[in-house]
C-alpha cells in the first residue's frame, strides 16, 4: 500500500523558484516597454568583434603565420596585431591607454573596414549618451549609416535595432533601463547559492530585504538604527 504524503508536500516547490517567477514576471513586463542600453551596445560590440575576426582570418590566410609544433600555426605580422587589438576596439575611448590608441591609429591606416566598424560601435554608444530627442536623431542617422555601410554584421544589427526601435525610443525618452532590476536579481540569486536554497519563500524574501532592500529592523539590546546618533 503506497505511503500517503501530506497535501502540502504534493504542491511545494523551491522558494527561489517562487520568488524567481515574481522577478521574471516583473522583468518581462519592463522589457516589453524599453530595451536596456547595455544590451544594445553589446550587440554592436559583438558585431565589431565579428569584423575583427574576419580581418584576423584574412591575414592568417594570406600567410602571416609561422609553425609552432606539429599542426600548430601562430599568427604573425598583421594577423597578430589584429588578434591583440580586441580590447582596444572594445573599450570606451576615454579609457584607452596610449598603446591602445596607437593600435586604433594603426587599424585606421591598415584596415579601413574594421575602423569603420569601430566608429559604428561608438556611434551607437553615443545614442545612449545623448538620450532624449538628440538621441533619437542620432539613432536615425546611425541606422541610415549602418544600412549602407556594406559590413554584413552591422547591416544585420541595423535590422535588429529597427525591430525593437519602439523600446529603444522609450529608453531614450524616459532615461530608464532594466539595469537596476537585473542587478537586484543577480544579488538575490547569489543569496540563494550561498544559502544552498531556502525552506520557504518567506525566508528568502526576508534575507533579500536585509541584503538589498534597505530593511533594518530594531534588534534586542541594540539602538534603533533609524534614530540618528
């Protein structure tokens, strides 16, 4: 005869799953209204890196490699410099070192196509710096440039951005993003990992309030934290 289980045991699920459903629902609702600038610029960075890898592979195919053990080839010359230019292309201009600026100057002379892809990435980043109507105007100009740039990765990116243009416009108008929500979600997931799970959703919610919610209850034998010293 099968062992009966209490009704509560039949319908329980992990506490972090309950809280995760609530977080995900809130996140999806916000995502429908606006797009995170970080994600959009990340798309541009990925497109830029695709162009860099193409330049690197073209240099390797032209013979700019040398043998390094059985069946291995190392990049030399331009191929090596393209490979080492990854972070110089990724970083914001204000954060570049002198050496990285020299790499960008070399790319501008050696591979105008890759340099144009870099300028496209920076142009899209400027859209979110300008914000508001200025940002929308800059985005119109950027889309026109990207559509006729003859770089497949950025032509595809222009189509992708056009598909979510309403969300990006909402971000530029209201100057809001999902960054804060994502940050809180990450911290709550970290709490769950550190605790190896929770018995109830209430326990996780209580710890989240203490950790990221600014909740400071009065403890026995200690001064009330809400009273200024």
